[in-house]
C-alpha cells in the first residue's frame, strides 16, 4: 500500500507512535491526515505541523468514532486508511478492578471494533480500504507485570486476524503493528522499557519507518523488532518450553515492570 494521496485517520495521534505515524504519512504525501486524540491540544499541535485536521476523540466510545468518521468523510471524502493506534497500559493481575479491566478493554480492543464498524461498510462498497491496528508484541507473546495489557493486546491481534480473514478477498487490507519497547510516555521511567528492552528501545520514528515498509510489502504483521518473529515461532514450536523461559524472565524483570507500569 502506498499512502500517497490517501485520506488517513490516526487515533492516539497526539504523541508517541501516533504522532510519528501522522508526521510520516504527511511526509509520504498523504492527501489528508486527521489527528485524533483524547488530548485535543496535542492533536492540534500535530495537525498543524502536518497540515491536517485535529479531533478530540474518546476511542472507547462507538458514538465518538462514528461521529469522527462521518465528519472526516463529509470534509475530506472516503477514508482510505484508519490507523487505530490509541492504547493504554494498565497495571495489575487478578486483583485489578473491574473498572480498570473495562477501561483498557474499551481502548485497546473495542476502539478497533468501533473503527471497523464505522468505516468498513463504505470500504466494502468501494472494494478497497485499509486498517492499521497498533497491537504490540505483547499480543503475540505476553506482557510481564500486566494481565490486562496482555489479554487486550492478544484480543487486538485476534480481531485484526479476523478482519483480514473475513474481508481480505473483498479489497480490505489489514495490518497488525506489533512493536516491543518504544520510547514513548508509556515507557517513561525506565531505561530499557522493561523486559522488551532486551532487544533495544526504538524511537517512534523507527516505528513509522517500519510501518511504511510494512504497508509497501503488504505484510499483515509489522514487526519493528524483527526478533519478535523468532520468539513467536519458538512459542508455537514448543509452547511448554517457551512458558518456562518466560517464567525466568518474569522473575528477572518483574520488579522493573512494576516500576514501569506503576504497580
């Protein structure tokens, strides 16, 4: 996929990976970039820098996403690429509150569902369109220190798979972006970004570069940390061995992860 001339929405676009995506899409010649974020001031700053439009949006609300899509389509025409990037990290395990589980579920999973609900009918009618869902390597592996993050990121990968399997033969492209440690607000407070940092902390711009390459190659999985592919293969090849190895990492890195996610 070439983003030149495309009408693109980026959620969570006010900072971090979302900002880098918006900036890179604009550099690559996107026709228009809508920067959506709960923090409308940050969204406006990014939108101004890329010549796009800002929108204050709660991605966990279906009504808000539908309103966003309808507004963009009225102003800019059909949406070519919906980059569903917004995400949060919630600490905790079985003691995490129901409210905490619901909030992260709404942002990390249902936001992707709401986006598809809003734009898929039009894309299917036109026979073309694309989704870029930011999922995380935690969706393929796991996240030490956070059951809610692990579960919701696995679900986000599963939904992206389902979209691709169900609609891929009808002109719909789906991409699952699965980075490990990235230098964003989410990883602030640790030098390595936790256990994922064993393979290096990438900058948001590195992620945007990987996305452009992944879109061009039409790769379902976009892995800025290529090591993730090896880990994923090992997991599938010998699940028991992989879990034993992860237990060792859990013992080694849990204190740092608890610091990272505020447990």
